[in-house]
C-alpha cells in the first residue's frame, strides 16, 4: 500500500525488554521522523533522519536507538523499555526539511510498558 | 521548558460560529509556524502554515495570524463545522534546514451541531 505505515499498531511489553517499532514509507521521502505523544506535552521529536545512514537527535532521544539503512524504513528501538516510555509513537516523513515541506504522519503505535 | 505553548486544552464552539485557537512561543528564533490537525486513532495532518515575513495566511475556512512582537499566533476557523472537531497542534520551526519542529501541547476543539 502506498503511504506511510507503522507496525505494530499496539504493543504491550514489560520493563527491561527490547522493543522495535517499525516505520515504512513508499514515497522515497528523504526525511523521516519519530515523535512521541503524551498528555500535556503534545508531540515531541525523538530522532530524525535526513537521508539513509544520516540520523540526529531530537528533543527526547534518551533510551531510544534508530537506524536507517534504507530510505523507506526507519525503525525505532527501545533497548530496555521503561514505564516512562509508555506513549503513542508517530513516524512521519517529508520530501525535505519541515520548512515548506509537509510532514506526513503514520497512524501511530500505542506502546504500553508494564 | 515548553517553547511552544497552547494554554487552552479544550474549546467548545457552536456549528457555524468562529473557532479561535491560540498558540504562544518563547523563542524569537522561530520563523516558520504550522498547524496540524489530529483525529482520534490517526496521525496528525498538515493544515496551514505561515512564515514570519507574513502576518496572515488564509486557506479556505482557515486563517492563521501571526503577531511576532507578542510571539503569538492564532488559528481561526470560520464557519466551524462538526467535522472540524479534532485536536489541533501548533508547531514552530526555527532550526533552518534540519527539519525539526517543536509542537505545542494541543487544543481539543469540539464543534457542536
């Protein structure tokens, strides 16, 4: 299917486990982003990537790891999940930088860490 | 420290009336602003944007106003429709070409029929 997809849509895990959230886009967009949405905080940028093999930190990168070996995929890994990482995670992509380039968001992954 | 603030968590408006959503920012380096709209169980979608060289931008029923001296922007929806009921996020870009956006906390708009 065309567009931007995230998997899984829902995930329950336990503290200390490793979790990987997947993001796939079919537009060949250069830029990809990971955000988390929490009540009272809105959307906060975790990591972003300007191209394959180029990644950089956002506002809240601690506890997360990203990689981007292919343009279309941008997985987000929680190496040792904590309860504070319970959140809704959104992946987004854009042709270029946020300025003048719309970011297209995936449907989100709701992650619960017990 | 929240650099982009939406101080009203929710807003309720009657269908056909005007909805005004407000957003304040603290960083004077921000020079491009966007509004996104989010329905439940979906990702946000882009609505409208404005550059700091302008003080107003219109797109159909949606108008964004920017007051740089007050570091304030607002989104006006006229007339409001029930389908406009959603969470609205304002966002700012002051990072040049890095693609980083700073989002506010969001305002939930309810438009009553």
